[in-house]
């Protein structure tokens, strides 16, 4: 009986860790911690990131915002032109994104009506050379020279306009399919064209044929030619060859020249252009899975990804057509690794407003660039001093 109390005391001490507010649990006493579960697709906390750059171009015009329209290609060119004007004159000139977006949407809607197809989704995307050709055709306006009736670039208004345009296209094409080629069918198509134009007048406003700027009357095309004459010169699109072993190819079209070449040459050319104060028009495939919206980090290795689920090669993606989300931006800087002399990351000026990424900028690391970059496009005149 004398041993009973000591045994009870020992038992009570042993049970304390399991009581609320008692001594630490055994796992804590021996510093045993369960490994944290990896959340695949999440940003690595240990990924080292900073916003310093070896070369960085400054620009005083505000970040563009394409809102809910797929007009990144137009906005990238506008940023490019604003940057060049600022570099040339030392003054800022902001271009109207509303005007160019409205003109582009109207023309694409009219083009869709002419095509004998069941497709009525109006695609606003375009490659850099075709986009440039559109700007030369529509001209440009300085910001403030014209104001639309509504926020047509922003949902819900953008969705409503898209719905209304599709309704016109469906109804017109449905009726046109039942009529043979001839005056009656052409009259029906003309009615559809007029309905599209009227919808834009009612929801967007009458787009100006002339406007006043700095005490002079301009047409959009006259203004573009006077302030951005260099934009009319020949353009070169350097396209990254998905096959690393393929030879370099040069082709010429009415929109401009294309050089299909290696990612290394595209990278080195972009660097030299930035060294000469030229921002660079970049087309790439946007894979949001490797982008952190809060920081603007764009990198494959920055995210937890199983080794067996890493991105496929360029050739594989081309074979299975898995590239998606084409996007256009301006490259405005780069950082070099002092040990290797290779680019670590590129500073990207986007067109999604200042509330996205790093106040409108993104940081595209080398692995993302080399995996998903498609091309750069620049005036051939600025390449005269570039070693290609």
C-alpha cells in the first residue's frame, strides 16, 4: 500500500501532456515536427526575387489598360510609340486607347460579317505585323481628343456589346444563307453593316474624322504620320523557332519581314535594343499557372511543380497545339547574372492597368522567356547598329 501513492503521482505526471493547458506534447518535447505538405502549383517561399535591373528604361506615360478586350497588341504598340516619342523629344504624349480599341472592334465586326462562316465570335487578337498595319490604317489620337459615350471596354458594357454584335451577325448570316448571291443578298449584308455601325454610334459614339490638337486640326492618319513617322518604315518580326536545330529562315510579306531563328539570337537582339534605349515588342504565350499576380513573378521554377508535370518542350506543344493565351507586352529592362553574363529576368510593361502585377509591371524570368516567348518585333531602322 505504501507504493500506491508514488505510482499514482507518476501516472498523473505522465498524463499531463494530454490535458488542456498542461505540459508540452511528446512531439514538441523531442522537437518532432511533421513535414509541411507541398501544395502543387503554389509559389515557392524560398524563391529569391528582387526588382533590381541592370538596364531599365523609364517611361512617364501611364500604364495602359485594355480592360476586357483582347487588344493587347494595340496597347503594346501604343506604349512603344509613347516611349519612342519621349526618348526623341523629351516630352510625354499619351495616346488614346479608347479610340484605337473602338476602331479595331468595329472593323473586326464588319470583317466577320463578310465571312461565310457559322463563327460569330469576334476575335480581337492579332499578330504584331497585322496590328501595326491596322494602326497605319486607323491612325492615332492623343488622349483626351475624343471620349466615348460609355465604358465600352469594361464589363458589363463590353459583354453587352459583344452579345448585341453576335445577335446581329447570327441573324444576318442566318438570312443570308437562304439567299443566293445577287442584289438581294448584298442588300441584306449592307443592312447588317449599317446595324453594326449604328450600334457603335449608340453605345460608343461617333468616332472622329477630325480633331483639334495643339491649335491645329488633324485627321487620325495625319496625326500618326506627323508624330510617329518612323512607325511607317519597314518592320522585322524575329520569330523563335520551336525546333532548336532548324536553320534560320527569312520571309517577306506585305505587312513586314519575318526572321525565324533561335531563342539565343532573339534574346541577344532584345538586350542590344534595350542597351540602345529601345523598348521591345514581345509576343508570348501567357501561362497563368506560372505567374504570381501579387508580385508579377513569371517563372516556372518559382512554383512547386512535380518533375513529371513540368511544361512540355516547344516542339511538343506545337505538335499537340497546347499553346494558348497569346499576349503582347513591352520589354523595358533586363537583369544580368554577373557570373555568367546571361539574362536572369526581363522587366515587362503590361496593359492590364496598375492594379495587376507589380503596379502594372511583371518580372519575366529566363526560364519563362525561353519556354514561352514567341517573337520580338521592331522597326528595321533601329537594327542597323545591332549585330545579328
